[in-house]
C-alpha cells in the first residue's frame, strides 16, 4: 500500500477507478538510462560536483526501490501478455540540434545522445527484442515522439508509469496520457526524483484527478 494521504476534495470525486485488462496494458519505463538513472552516471556526478545532498536520496531510492520494483513489474507484465515501453531522453546526434533549447545544453553536458553510454538503458532493466523503445527530446514523451500512435496500435488503454524523475518526465508523460484518455497509474515505489517532498507532493497532486497512485504490490494484483 502507498503511504500517501487521500487528498479528498470535490475534484477527486471525479477520479473514478477503471478496470484493468492486462492484455491491453503497458508498463512505461521513463528515462532509466545511465545519464539519469544510475548512481555512476553523468547526472549523479554533476550533482555531487555541485555538493547537492539530494543525490543520496535519489540514487539510494533508484537502486533500492525503483530498479527492483520495475523488474518485478516487467516480469508480471510479460506474463500477463501486456506491453513494455521504454522511454529514453536524449538527442539523436552529437550536436543535439534536434533538441529544444532548454534541453540542448543539458544533453551536451551529459553526452546524452544516441550511441553513447549515457543514452543506454541501464543493465538491470535492459529491454528484450519484443519491447518497444521511443526516444524523446522533451520533458513529456507525447510532445516529441510517436508514443500515442504506438500505444493505440498496440491497443493499450491502461498505462503504468515508472522511472525518473517523478515530478518531471514521469509526471508530464502521465498527465499527457491522461488527457488523451488513457487510464494512468503512477507506481509510487517505482519512481524517484531529487527530493523526497517533491516525489510525494507530485503523487498527492496526480491522484486528485489525473489518475491513480498505487504501489508495486497493488499493481501486481491487478495484473494477475
């Protein structure tokens, strides 16, 4: 169970639970690359150089909770006949000319473009050939990829969100999906960001209207 308090108000009353058909579901794994999702990656090194203590919470949570729980969800989704969709963030080439200005410098700083180690999905969560990978250059996946078309061709209606960062790329993608009619669940213990309070505040806000917030165990029950 998640430990989030219910944000009971007039809005949340409209956030109805929707049934889950595992075969029409997708696990969305956001930005779990060496650039952003590993304690030895460029983002972690830059945060340490800047003396940011939030590095400890972010990467302890990623390695202690996000990775193992995402692994459990991958196995369950495969067994249930659902889809696995990896979303990566980064440029298509070294000069990062395909990225918007507010992302371009960050990609260059982290050498995060296709073909680099930084852009690779971490070893613990490596995709299989049957899985799907979409690369985004924006915060939300729907703004700069064909993920909506992909999900509709796969006949997916329920999405389960995991990855980093909770309050940025994961939440933005989740909100974009909700506005397009998908039943969206944020998997609380399979997401992480730089600050614990940002993580929990994001979850509390998301569950008001956009979708549901559930633990890995709760999602596994819905998939079996």
